[in-house]
C-alpha cells in the first residue's frame, strides 16, 4: 500500500493554505439616510440597518455552515451589524472588535455631504488617505492570518476599509482603486489570501 496523499494536509504543511475572507459592509446608519460622510463619527444603525443585518446573517448562514470568526470595527454601525449577525446565525460566535478595520478617517469632511477623494494617496485635511487606511487593514490581516484554518473569516466593516483591503490583498492596484466602488450597506465580497 502506497503512502496517503492529502492535498489539504500537504498545503498546510507547506504553508500554502489560503485564508478565506468575507468582507461585509455594515447595515444602513443614520448618516447614510442623510447622505453624510460617517468616517470616524459613530452614528447608530437605523431600523432598516438592523433589518439589513438580519438579511446579511441569513445569506451568510445559508452559505457557510461553519466559520473561523466574525470581526468588526469599534464603530457602532459595524459592531451592531456584527452583533446581529452573530445572534442570528447558528455559529455560536461573538464578534471580535478591531480598531484596525475602522472606516477611513475623513477628517474635516466627516459629517458633511462633500465629495470623497477616491485616489490612493490623496490625504484629507486632518484625515487619512486610502493608503493610510490600507496600512491599518494590513495590520489586521496579519493578526487574523492562520494558514491552518481554511474556514472563512467574516469581516463586517466599512466601504473604504474594503476598498483598502482590495489593494492589500492584490485584488486591485493603487492605480485602479478609484474605479472600484463598494456599496455603503450590505455588500458581501469574498476574497482568498
């Protein structure tokens, strides 16, 4: 009888397993309704946002029987969406909070209806560039990277956090990120890394 061959085990031993990440934008918040830039302000979810979180939970639970964990930012709209997802799924998980996946700091235009610069290196007055946000996202991904666990990591955060992650994970480049749009609420994007 020849030796057993298990591709998954070989991938693990060789360090080539991928980490599945599922990026989700939070439910609708008070600023979304008013068409205001939320950034590091901390508005609550609306009733519709809570319903969206339950809908997201249904979609994720139907697709994933088991997960590695649920992560969220320390801002209420992300935290409460994640809490509702955890309470509405059979996974038995509690959301893990990370400030690294906070929304982009929009500085002086936070709370306004201004146009958001979409370019990679454009810094905002008293705020961050998308590149700055990507630096935080990179730190977060290094924290959750576990090549021995192929279960999906559910990451409930913000649209510009996901845009920054797209570059960190090599799905987009700094040159084409301005063309990559992510919905402010209820978007689900799957990426392996």
